[in-house]
C-alpha cells in the first residue's frame, strides 16, 4: 500500500540527513563530529528511504555498489595514513594545505579531512551493504 505522505517525508528526511552528515564530516577535525558519525547519520536517512521504497531504490540512488563505497573509503584512509611518510614524517601526521580564496577566505585542507572522508564512505558502505542484504533476504519490496 502506497503512502504518499511517508514517501515525501522520507525523501525530505534523506536530504536533511545528508546535509547534516556532510556538516558533521566537515567540522569533525576541529569539533565533535567526523566521518564515523556522519556515515551513520547518512546511512540512517538511506535506511528510512529503503524501508519506504525498497532496497533497489537505495542501490539506484547510490549510483555505485556499496562495496565500491567501502573500497574508495579505505583507499582514502590509506592515502591519509601514508601521505606524510613521503615527506619524512610519521604515519597519520596531519599535513595542511592553506590557501586564500577570494570568496571563502583562508581554506585549510588537510589529511585529517581526507581520513574522515574515507571513514565516512567506508561506514556508509558497510551499513548500507548490511541493510540492503537483509532487505533482499527478507524480500522487502515496496
């Protein structure tokens, strides 16, 4: 049975959770938040969307398979860990690129953000992989 109100709310909920997850990801290396909690939050939005529309709609919306999300996330973590080694620093040392942009002002990009982004993608991929598998085993179709 279709519920139009629940469909509209789940779409809105997914968008709000995605924006909130990205905000937590971007502020995570200076304040509470980061890749892990951001990945959990965006996965929660996808889970409600999947409950309403089915697992196939999650896979279609993700564009890539969840295993690719996990792989790209782990690759970013690996790069963030090993990048300082090439400059003679210990692994996991924070390295920063600071540039002044006319609109944004000073922008600090560093390996902690790269690490958090990798964790974000890996956590999102793992959670959604588990949820999609469970939904397929239960034959969850909307």
